[in-house]
């Protein structure tokens, strides 16, 4: 029998910043990039790379919470604990990080907030 894996729907995903769940957000991404240095030399038949440090980052998006948007406030704060959940109980990644924020207003849509985060130090992932 083939391994079919465990599948999740993102409808119950969430973001937390310094404890509380961040309200009215509907998407996040997580990038688990690493540094690669080209170490190719004369005579190699293919490129050769040295692997460096991780550079964890990601994005979020959603509706601006007019009652006090946690991510907007966090964009002016020091690093804080970021937790990314794929559903109500599955923690995908967590660690200290910095938040950016951008707000977009349109006459054909709700006022939205999007942004980026960058890890500050070690993170835990699935």
C-alpha cells in the first residue's frame, strides 16, 4: 500500500504573534530558503555549491482589523514570537521574527493588509 500522507485543508489555518491569534487574516506563506555559494572550479563537470545558513521568511495577507491590527502594531515593534498553524492544532513553524506591513485601500474591495516576516534566530518546523 502506498504512503498517501496526511493532508490538511487551510481553512482553519492561523497566525499568532506573541501569543494571541492574529484576527481576519486569510493566507500565509513560509519560505525555508538556505544560502548557497557557488564553489565551482576549473575542470568540474557540473556546478558545485556550499550550503550556508537558513533564511526563513514568509508573507501574510488578510483584511485590516480596524479594532487594532496585531500585524500593523508588530511592524513597529521589536522581534516577537511568530507561530504559523496549518489548522487549529498543527503548528507548522515558530520562532522569533520581525514583521513588515502594507495597507491597500480600494473602492472595489475591503481594506487589506499584507506583509512579510523574517526570522530572527532559530526556528522550529514540522
